């Protein structure tokens, strides 16, 4: 029976949509924390407003590109593994019927089925449902995947890039608009609010505790920026001394 590989790439993927959401949430979170840390660290080193803006913009662009590149490489590797797995199954179902049947029987026997049950399952898959359903069933049961539902690395990369910039804009805008004596406090408050909001959004998109996610986001962000600010102050003192 002829098996067409077109069906593998025909449908949209729930896993890909979830991966895009993940990339967006992480990208925004990293943008908020990274640029806030850079800006506050530069403030700790007593940089001028122009240097603060330049440092923040450079950090935003570099971070966004780094996040996008990292997401692309990571998700591309997952995509290739998924596709290669299905390709191997496609090659296997192209074997003569008797060899394909024996392969199925052995596979289900290894998973704990009796010989009679494994034989019945193999015969059902091959005779009534056809080769396509044979691949569908094996991919779903053995690899927890769906044929044709592969992660898209470009979707994750673009989402991560844009969300990083969206998150980074918050501390940058705050730093440039808040009057000078209150820049540190204003940036810190903006970061806390943004991290809390991002934690709320991420908990809504997953089965997570809203309070726990928001608190974790804020605590990690504060810890990161406090350390960065302290290092900036130490650097300024050392240079000044």
C-alpha cells in the first residue's frame, strides 16, 4: 500500500502553539530581567543617562538576538528528532507485510502484551486501519507524538525575539522617563510590576499556581538586579579609588 509523506506536514500542531507560548513567556521574562539588570548595574556604576540608554539598547538587541538564536537551535534539534523518528517508521512500514507484522508483534510484546493480544493488535493495524494508522498509532503510543505535528523553530525564534524586546522596553522607557533622583526606584518598580504581570500571564496559559509563579518571577528578578547593581557599585568604587 502506498504511503504518502505529505500527510506528515499537512496539519498544524498543538505542541508548536504551546512551544510558541513558552518561548514568548520566557523571552519577555528574560528581556525584563536582563535589561533591568544592565540598566541598574550601569546606574550602580554612576553612568550618565546617555550611557544608560546606550547600554540598555545594546543589551536589548544583543539579548533578543541571542534568545532568538538559542530558541532556533534548540527547537530545530527537537524538530529534527521528531521528523527522523517518523521517517524511520515510514521506512519500516514500507517493508513487506510479513516483516512489518512481525515487527509490530515484537514491539507490542516488549511492552507487556501477550502473544495473542500483540498479534491481534498488529493484524488490526495492518488489515483494517491501513499503514497510515499503523504509523499514527505507534507514534502516539510509543513517542507521545502526532504524525505531522512537529515543532517549528522559526515560530519559536521570532516569538522569542519579539517578546524579549517587548519585555526590555519596560525598564528602558521607565529609565528614560523617570526623573533622575528616582531612576533606580522607578526602574525597579517597573521591573517588579512587569515580572508579576508576566508571571500572571504564564500561569494562565498553563496549569500553574498564579501566586507561586508571580512570586517566583519577582524574587528571581530582584535577586538578579540587586546582584548586578551591587557589582556595578563595586566596580565604580574600585575605579574611583
